[in-house]
């Protein structure tokens, strides 16, 4: 899940200074769940924009903006209003914003209303936690399913560092050291030998951007 949060409204209005007629996009997936681009947020944005003198021609919430087929299906229902707009304001993550741009047949200005914050898992209480850095060098097998790249502020692959104190991180005394958590979990699993393994430095060639995965490759 991609977590996004609303930009300050003044920043949004500044982005729209050259555009009067606006169409709003939300997202029925991540942005709805983290309350940055669901129905309530779009209605609130519409009210703010109209109070600022803008004309909101309509809004839609595709089931998932980053899947072209679902985005196009929802867009097709709103073609008349989108065609008349001067700009599209997207209340979702950066992926959604770029997907809307890629699939916009009218060449409109596409503007983000949100900042993209992190990828997360959601627990049963609806809280969001960053657990993975999408680093292309997964070490979870040897670290008992706990990601040191994400949970250690220094991203250490062979920890803990010398600053760890009584199981807490030197950068945040309220935060458990990731490598202490890893040690305890490996101990429970009877796999403490893994903590003695020397993990090589991350291969940063693997994280050169942008990545892509072509449909033909997935079928092989």
C-alpha cells in the first residue's frame, strides 16, 4: 500500500493559479484507505476550491488509479466533464498522478494534491507501518522477516552498531534497535547462526531507476 497525505491547500491553489476549470481524481485503493483521496476528501477539496473561486466540473474515484484498465473504465464515464476541464487535480499518490497523465487523452495539466510518503502494511486496527524499502536486495530470510534496511535508521546489514544502548536505537531512545529485534526473533526460531553470517554490501546497481516489468517477461 502506498501512503499519501494532503499537500497544504495553499500549495495546491498556487499550482492551479493558471487554471479555472478543474476535474478531481481520487483513488479507491490506497488513497481511500489512508484517507487522502476517498469520497470525503474529494468533497472537501471541491468545497475549498469553489470557495477559492475555482470551478469543479466533476470528480471520480477509480477502483485503482495505477491500473490502466480500471482508470480508463472510470474515466470513460466522465469524458464530457474531463474534456471541458483545464486541469486535473489528483488526490492520490505520485503513481496515481502519473497514471492519470499517461492515460489522459486530452493533454490536460495533471497536478498532484498529495505528497507520497511511504509504502506500508496496515494492521487490524487500521494503522500504517513502513516495513519495506523496495531495495531489490531482500535479506528477510536471514533476518527473521525483519527488514534492517527499513527499520534501522542507518540501514545496517551487519548490526547492531556501537551506539545501541539497552536494546534501543542511538538515534531514538524510544525505538527498539532493529538488530536486537532480529536477534531475539532468530533466537526464538533457533537460527542464531544466521546472525553470524556476513552479509555483503547492498548492490546499488539493482536500485537504479526507473524499473519496469514487461508483460511478456511475467509470462516466461
